[in-house]
C-alpha cells in the first residue's frame, strides 16, 4: 500500500465482500461511503447497499464511523474482522482516507471503472491499521499555463491524488505563455490571453518554433466543477495567479497594464519574460479584481499569487517609476514587489483567506500570515528557515527533489525535459524538514509538494509519465512517518504499479520507459 500507514498488522481470518454487500455510515461519513459505494459498484457490477451505523450483512459489510475520537484530524483506524471492515475516524477526511486504504487492500482489478471479467467474492485479509498523516499539506501542482490540459485530465489527477492521500491540487493558472481562467470583468484575458501563436520546438534556445497555435481556458463552471469534484475527495484546489511577473499574457490582453507602448503578443518562448505589470493604480486594481473573482470560485483558505522571478528591468527603465516610488514612499523599484505583495495580502485577508507566494516574496519581507513555498534550488532550505523565523508557515517544494518536470534520468531515451534528473529513488529520499532546521521552528513546515511545470509536457499522457510513479514517492514522503527506506519501498512500489495499470495511468516503469514512451527507439524485449 502507498503511502505506508503508520502501523499495520495482520490479525485473524479477515472477511469476504460480495454482491449485495452493505456500506454503513453515519452523518459525516456518508460522503466517503457514497463515493466508495459508487466506485465498488462500477468496478464489480455488484449491488452495494447503503445502510445506517452498525449494519451487518451475510454479503459483507464496510462500516464508517466518524466521532469524537482521540486521534489526529485526518487519521483513521481500520479493522478487518470476520464481521466486516470497520473504519473509525475523527473527521470526514479521516473516514475518506480509510476508504482509500481499503481500495488498496482490495485486488487492483477493483480500481477499474467496470468489471473486465466477472467479480465473484473478494476476500480481505484480517488487519489492524492505525494511520494519520505526518504533514497537513500534501500537494501536487500542475502548470496548465504553459500547456493547457483538458478538464478530464484534472479530474483523473484528483482521483489519483485522493488514492495516494494527497490533499492539495495547486493549479498554476496563468503565466507569460497563457491565461487559463475565465474572468468576467476582463474578458480579453481569455479572448486574447488564452492563445499563443506558436511554441518552441525542441529545447528552449534551439531557436526553432512549431508554427502551431496553442491554448484553451477553463470557464468558471469548469473550475467550479473541478473544485466540487476535488472537495468530494478531500482535495483543496489552490489557484495561483502569478503576479506581478509572469504576466505577459495579461499585458498582451490589456496593454495598459504593462510598461511599454509596443503591443505584445502572448509569449511564444519559454523562460522568464521581462514584460511585467506596471504597478500603477489600474494594474493594482486589476490584480485585486481578478483575485476577487478567483476567490468567488475557489472556496479554499488559500490564494497563491506566485511572486516568483519578477525582473525589475522595466520598472528601473520606466520614466514613470521614480514618481510612483516617491508617491508610495519607496526608496526604489526594488521595493515595488514587496509593496505590491502587501496590497494583495490585504485583498486576500479581507475575505478571511491566506496568501501564498513562492520564496522570492520573502526577499523584501512578506506580509504576516502568508505561506511560503520554498523552491529555489540553492536557496530553499535557507528560505524555509528565514520564512519560519519571520512567522510564516512553509510548504517545502525544493527543485532538486520535487520538480517533476525534470527528467527521470540523464539518458537520451527519456523524453525531452527541462533538465536532468530526479529518479524515483531520489524523489523518495526527499526530507521536507531540511537538515539542521531549528527544532523550535519545525512546526512551521506544514508540508511538501511536487510540481509539474509543462513547458516540455504537451499531453496528458506525458504528464502522467512525469508524475508517476514519482507522485507515489512524494505521497509517502508527505504522509508516512520518518524512517523510510528505499529498499522497503521499491518492491512495494513495483506491486503498486498493478493498481496504476488498472487505473490506466501512463506511468514510467521502474526499469525505464517503454518503447512508446522513450524518445529514441530501442528494441522491445522479446
Ligand atoms: C521555475 S518554480 C519556475 C517556473 C518554471 C520552472 C521550470 C517557479 C516559482 N518558477 O516558472 O516553469 O522553474 O522548472
């Protein structure tokens, strides 16, 4: 099972589930029970009955009970005895995680969407599992800006996140190369900003372009559907609107938000555009109004405003910025971003939410209460300590372990990637609390997150390849207690791939890409 539970031991003879089984739940456990019933009915073709607390059945029973239990918020206890499967939890989320564990205790075929062959009775071994997550933030980020991904793929990803007990989906919705969220007040963001003329071919800097338009966007209803689908799986969707840099798509849509008079197009190259927002009143109002609409769609407690990689060249060069700085009481353009972040923090706080930023927002001081995502390769550990000292909660997302846009191996067989390399073993070796992190600040590290940037990832199949099985490793890093060993994980992961097969995930086999996944041809084994 992945992630590994805190404790698990075999006891007694276990139980049998069959056509006509019941799933019993009380109030708060009903959501998880209904989802499990739907999933099992689909996979088996059985009739799965819903019942009230304590139900028994000759065809097998799964009972979910949510009550004031002395256990961690998302924790659960699972017992498999002759009388059935009992899941006890302190919260609805805990009950849901109990059902995810149960799905992994059943044969992989029961993860399918319909029975591939008749399913008779299913035996579940006698077991006692006590489990709870190590971290409260167990995240997976997807960049839908560099390449647009269809809604169906995002829903599949949410299911996979839930199965692995991840609870955050961070959507990077905007960037220089595309704007992906419908905003009523600014329709050109999706009429203009969602589309680019072409994309780089091969590696950035090869100087070749494909000449093929690309784009797409999610309507408000699409996003609300994603949010609701995720909520049923106890996944919080965190929207990121990257500002004030990575904004060329917005500036192309509304040139008055920029710093130059030349009409820009949506960026057709990778890398960091120098064309950032000007921070005059209309641009700041634009950002606030966009965030307001975003907060109407995403009910979660967090709003990510990016804040990474914002070049100040245009601000330094702009004849208007000395006056702006003077008006704001700033000593120079280098202070503009910090001032801007504070403004956005007020917008977010007014709705009772918390701002998240990449670790650059710490450089000139981040607003109190904001959450920092520590990512920069040689800087993340230091940024984490600095942020924690300043009273911020920290999500660890350091490049060398969690950037799943990096190749699996430095091998020409691997599909084109931004750079080498993060093997599954290396991803598994990630320790979210950096070595030497001050003891008294460790509670500030609230979790870990992997990211898939998609400059080089154009299809859902390729995204699945980059995520899996590294996401399995990250899920265990974020959920399971310390003391992980690769030698123990690796055989478990090999068995887990049967589940990914049943779910139709285009994962990278542990021994290397299949001929259909590889970039260069090599003879398939006979
Ligand atoms: C850095 S992580 C970025 C992204 C790129 C990524 C490529 C971060 C906050 N910024 O814009 O896509 O590297 O690995």
